[in-house]
C-alpha cells in the first residue's frame, strides 16, 4: 500500500479558544437557527455519553467501511479541544471506537467524537462522561488496516464538514459552522438569543402567540 492511498491533508487552522467559548455558550440549537437549519446533522447522530455542550475545530477522518486505522493517526495529531469528525462510509456493523480508543482520545484532551458510524463499550462512554456522538452501538469491531483520509472534506450526518470547521454538539445534536461564516453566525446567534428573551417576556405577560404568527394566521383567514 502506498502513502498516496491514505490522502493525508495539512493540519487544520484553529480558532481562538475565546471565540469557541462564545459559540459554545449558544449551543447547537441556536447555532443551527443562526444558519436557518443548514449544517445541522440529522437525528441519527446522537449523544451517547455526556450531553454537555462541546465546541471545537474539526479534524476530519474518512475511514474505509469497517476499518479505523486513520483514526489512530487522527488522535495522535489532534490538539486539546479539537473535535474528531468521522465518516465511516455508511458502515454501522463494525464499531470504529470503543472504550480503549475513547480513553486514549479523551485522555489526550480532545473535545469530542462525532461519528457517522458505530461505537461499542457504551457503558464506558457513559460512566466516564465522554462526549461521543454517533449513529449506532454494536458489539463487533473491525480492522485497522487502512487506507483512509485525514483532514480532507467529508460528509457526516448529511452535512459537509471541512477540516477546521467549527463543531457545536450537545444533547440536542450536532451543528457545523463553516469557518468562513463564523463571525456572521456569532452575530446571528446573539440576535436570536435577544429575540427569544423578548418573546419569553411576552409569554410571561400573557401574550401566548407571537404577533408575527397572529398576523400570518389572520392573513390565512384564521
């Protein structure tokens, strides 16, 4: 097997931790609302361990179905706080991550694992509070032979993910913010939060339905 078959890209650009903390405070729902629902992974990708919000830069991994060799390399090169995002080629019969790999990854300080694929040793993930988001849980494991792709564009949960994109994941699911849209998304997140605060105040004052919704209903004849 030649080195070219592994398609290893350059290291990812990182976003300052202070900026990531700003986005993390909004969570996956508000970040998704800020992009009008774009880049929200589908419901198959769900929290299997901790549900607290994590936010970090994506290190992308594309694996051959049933194989996890390049994931070992991704753990080696990842920096604390990075989110490893895995495309397994639609393979849900073999776990690519288990208790030992999770211990290695989170022991190094990675921010989370997002896997369009299967994991196992679910009790370890839950007991240790690891932020792992995945599609399936199965008892079987696969190979570690390769090839694979590292820090190349992938698809995960129906969303394109580029190396260095920002991942926001919590108990609601996973949202991906393209790196070149980050500042705009942060602005829209704040606007969304302020609008929700205003609407909640209206609800507490007895205005059950928002004025904009009432206008739409009236226009429809209701």
